[in-house]
């Protein structure tokens, strides 16, 4: 029989055994081995000189020391000492090989001592190559090379990195070390940038005390380590700095060909395509081939600073001086525009330091270029096909051209009412003086057709004109070899020879260049009459004033001529009253088509072509109408009555308010009907809108003066722009209309 005490001892013993069994550590499964750890030369540690990244360290024993089956070693210090001891695992690979695998990569350039009894091995972790750099290899030349960033996978000892790094600066292109300089460690400093997380890459910035000069190649080299025998170069980075700021080339620019001979840049103009004139009105309809703008394009290797004309005149010296100098910036180029003369050799000179680039770098060296522009092909052209000149004022006819100082002018007086030369083409008419006139029996007849005369028919009639009243060479205000210009030729004395001084008349004026066979014609009316029209819903009010005095002219006969029943007839006629007005109310719209408007008083006659519509004034602006002038008189279905409108003038007492202030809003409402304003009794709604899509709609009533007032005191904290508008109420229907409904 077992006593109670013995039974208790047995239970305690079993519990203790169970506890010890539970506390015993569970060992991980032995990992597989894919190579043989052995050295036949008696080495005790492998590797025996250097380490890279996650290299394991293996210690060899001369006799069986560990378990034959291998396994983890929890007390490696009994067999080997590693200083410093990083985190990792020691494991037997057999009875004679004990291996350490680091948990993290070896810190670059760190030293590791391994002692095995009396034997000792010193290992060094080599410097890895950077994963990236800034600037990168092959980057564009740097305008400001003040630092270089190296990024490694793991942190590197900054002091050791300083010892392993060298920087050489060579003159560009950096092929030969001749003229190069090795920077000392005092020329730069190395700083590590902070990492956001431990797993991130580490970047080191090399900051230079002074920026690397322009036109240099910086060569950064890294060695494996500073250990003797392990100091081989392992990495090289070449970075170029931008060349010194300099002018690289002068060219003739767009529209010109470059030809260099005897150190002179000769600019010859390309043949240009005729194009319309600029925005100066109907005169621009004349085709003209302008010469390319004379300019010199100066190219730089960097973007030059923006300079005004005063600075340009100081920096850019042109000899001999030129007129109208202008400088335009275009990236790395400066366009120098001026009135350069033909066949004149100029020299452009820029002194060293006279210009700076956008980074503030001064021009490194002086620049000069001799250049000249060849003669442009001369050209001469009327700048209008027809027009009016003042009877008592200047009588200048518009021209544009280049390269001529004289021109051949012919003047023929014509009947102002003749349809043989009306309407005259907007581009004018060209004839050739060498073409023979029509033979007897082939003479053109007076134009009596319903349709307007065409340019070719006008050309035939010009060839049949008699002796010109005036034929002479006139001096032009432009020079030979000069640039394009727009100008006027004064023919007042010539017109006086034909009709008398200050007399009206209508003329064909032919222009011919002295070396050309082509003659260009325009039609000009010399008059003191000016015709305006006020177009109303059912009538037209013509007003005639004097160009010289601006006063109304009475007694002027007005005729509206056009096509009716396939005939050219007078559609309406009348005489201006003392106020210079004549009113025309078409009897039946669409019955005729207006072709010309004639204003005549005595010998003074003004003829206007409706297809060349004058500018019209409407809604406070002048504009060119989309349709022919007075076209509505020949269109029966075109509505003319203007729709009635409600107009409102809305204002506040000031433009800016604080959020807590209220605004006084005043408005005046009028009804616009048939060109007249009147009071309206219909009220409406004042709509105020504010930020955040806020809207207030306030009904308002009109007072006896047709106005209203509202004190806007709505509570709002939103700041910003507020606007107000007035919406009229719909007109109330009469009781009679309601009853009919």
C-alpha cells in the first residue's frame, strides 16, 4: 500500500517533468545546404579579406568540434569571437565548419575581426556602387554644378566615404588630364540626408565650396576601400558644366538665305508669295508681295536676359547706325530688326560682359559679325482700287512699295456717271502698255447691260482711252534699295491741270514702275460731298455734308439707281433740304435692286457702290455689315421693325462692402419701342446672386418716375463678388383679351 505522502511526491515529479518538457525550445528545421564549405589550404576563415552585402562568414576547425549532423549554435563564443557581433545566425555545417549569416547587410567600409583561438582574421566590407546619382550620368551640361548626390542601398560611413572619393576637374571635353585639377577634401563637404524609414535608400550630398566653373568636366571616382590591396577604382561619374555664355552664330533669319564670303554674311531675300495687306481697311485688298523683314538673328548657347531698347543700344553696337532698331527675344536667340539698307556692309559688335544670360552669367568673350543685305526685287503697287480724295484738302493716293524713287503716272478724266468704269474692282485693273488697242471696228461700246461691268471689259475700255491728260514721272518718298514702305503720292497739282484748281472730277490714274511694262489703275473721285444714311424701319434718311466744312449741304440731288424689270433705272430721287437731309421711303420693297447711290450738286458728283458697304454704327460700335448696303430695300420679306424691349439702369451707391454692411440698390426702368423711351408701370424682380450659389429674389414696384429702391440687408458671411439684375414681370393681359380667351 502506497502512502499518501509518496503519492504526492510522484504527482509533483510528473508535473515537473511535464513543465520541463513544455519549456524546452523548439528548434527550426535544418535548412538545406547547396555547396561544400571547405578549404584545402589551411585557411581558418572564409572569406579571408573582404565582405560584400550579405556574405556569410565561415570558420573552419582542424578537428571535429561540432555535431556531425550540423545545426544551430546558440553559444558560438565558445569557439569563435566576432567583433563587432552583428545580428544573425550561427550554424554548424558539419563537425568542422561553423558559419555565420548576417540578418542585415554588412555596413559598407566597416571592419570585422574574427578570432579563432590564437588565429585572427580581419575582414572589410567593400563600398558598393551607387544605385543612382543626381545629376545622372549623361545629363545635359549643368548651368550651376554646386553639388552631387550619391544614393546607396545602405548607409555608408561618411568619413570613410570621404577617404574613398576623389573629384577631378578637367577642361571640356575632359578627354585628357592636361590642365586638370584634383580637388582637395577641403573643396567640398559630404552630408547624409535623413531617411524617412530604415528600409529606404541612403543619399549623400557632396556640396562644393565653390561652383564648378563653366566649360569643365567633373570626374567623380570611388574606390573599393581604403585597405591596402583593396583600393581599386570601382566607380566613375562624369558630369559636364555648361560652356561659358557666348554668342555662337549670326544668321539672316526667316525669309533670307545665308551666304558667307570674305567674313561677310550676305543675306539674300527669298521670293515671297503675294499676300493681302494688313488690317488697315479695304485698301488691304490689293495683292502685294512684301519683302522679308530685314533682321539679323543672333544665337547664343544659353537663353539671354530680356533687354529693353535702351539696354540693346548699349550692348549691341551696329556700325554704321541704323533707324528703327528693335530687339525681339526668342529663347536662345535675339532678333535684331532695323531699317537696314541694301548693299551696305554693317558690323555688329558685342563687348565681353555686355550681355548676361538668364542665370546672370556674363558674356565670356566678345563677338563681332559683318553682314549686308542684298537688294530686294523692287515692287510698286496702289494700295487701293478706288477711293475718294477731298476737293479742298490733300489729294494723296495711297501706295506701297520698295526699291523705286520715281514712277510713271498717267491721268485720264472720265464721266463720273459712266458705267464703263463703275463699279471699279477692289483690286484695281492691270494693263500692259505694250498691248495694242482694239482695231477699228472692234472698239468697245458703252456699257448698257443690266449686270455690272467686269474687270476684263474695263481693261478693254482703258486700252481704248485717248491721250492722257497728264503723263509724267513723279518723285516718290522712298529710296532705291530701301525697305518696304506705305506712303502717298500727291497729285493735287496734276488734277488741277486737268480740271482746274479745287475743282471736282473723276479720274483713272495709272501707275507704272520705270522698269516694268505693267500699269496698274485705280479710280478716284475728287469731291467735297460726304454721304451718310440713317436706316429706319420703313425709310432711309440720306444726309449730305461738306468734307471741308462738315456743314450740311442743301440742294444736293440724290438718286438711287438700280435694276427694275431687267432695266437699269432710277429707283428714287430727291433733293436735300436746308438740313442736308433727303428721305426715301421705298414704295414697294423688293420691286428694285439698288446698284449705286449718286449725290450731285453742280459739277460735284459722288457715286457710291452699295456692294462696297460703308461701316455702320449700331449698339455703340462701328462695324462692317454682313450684307450689301441698303439690301433690305430690295428684300420684301426681311423684317425691319425692332422688337420692343425693357431697359434697366441698375446701380449701388458704392462698389465694395463689408459682410456686416447693407447695400443701397437703385434702378430706373424704361420701355423702348420704335426708337423711343417711355415710362412703364410694370414691376419686376430684383435678383441678387452671391458666392456659393446664393440667390435672393426681391419683388419691386416702380414709382412714378419709373424707378425703384431696395435696401439689401440679407445676413451673409460669404465674401466675394455679388451681382444684381432686374427681371421685368410679364405684361398683364387686358380684360378684353381674357374674355376672348
